[in-house]
C-alpha cells in the first residue's frame, strides 16, 4: 500500500500562479510596447510608435512594416521611471526564478510531506518579486503622459505594460498562497 502524497491546495495555487506571472512579466519586460504614440503630426496617419523600456519601434499599420532600434531623440530612455523599470524588471525576473526553485523544493520534491517552512519562504520571495515588478509598472503608468513623446501625438497604454501588471499580480497572489504554508508550521506548535 503506497503512502498518500497530497499537496496542500494553497501550494498548488502558488505553483500555478507564479510561473504564469513569470511568463507575463518576462513578455512585458522584453516586448517594446509599454506605450504607443499614434496620430503624430506631419507623419502618415497609420504610423504608430511603440516605446518600451529597452527599445523603440515604428510600425506602419497598413503594411505592417516594422522598424525597431529607433534613435532616442527626445531622451525617453534617460527618464527615471524608464531607468527604474530597466533595473527592477530583470531583478524581479531573477528573484521569481529563485523563488520558484525554492518552492519546488519545499512544495514536494518527491517527499512524503511538503516542507512547509521552505514553501513559506519561497512565498515571501515570490511576493517580493511581484512587488519589484509592480513598482516600475505603476510608476511608469503614473508618469505615462509626462514622459517625452513626439509633440501632438496620441498616447495609449501598450500591451507590455498590461502584461507586466498582470504578471506582477499573479506573482503576488501566488507568493501569498505559498506564504500561507507558514500557517501549518504555527499549527504544529
């Protein structure tokens, strides 16, 4: 008769939400679309400029002709919210990977019982990583209309910023779920 190996629900929730958050945050970090500038005066009507934290692209929507690596003539990449995002987003990604490795060791790792303290610590690490990616996304959103852009253009939030928000929230929720593992340690005492 084999022993019953049952992983607690909060640990499963954490182990599902956090990798999903990692993928969304990774996509949001790498894709050059934190905001879009369209309807730029003296430019074709279908031209859209996409600004990310690493790159700028111009795309003609009618032909899907896309050119990245545009010159930063307005000093966009020198702005504090962009610089902070360039530092905190990769830091968050690395911390998320570390948290997931620790979580895998604590949640089960082919043992009869989960290691609740290890899973709880991983939850705190993942919670911190979610906060580290939420801060630059929030700050960038707050400063969205203050950052340099071609004069007269229309600004809208890009999909990368939305994905960064969603990924951060999933990491925070997953981290909280894993941190609930500490409850089991307290019950044992």
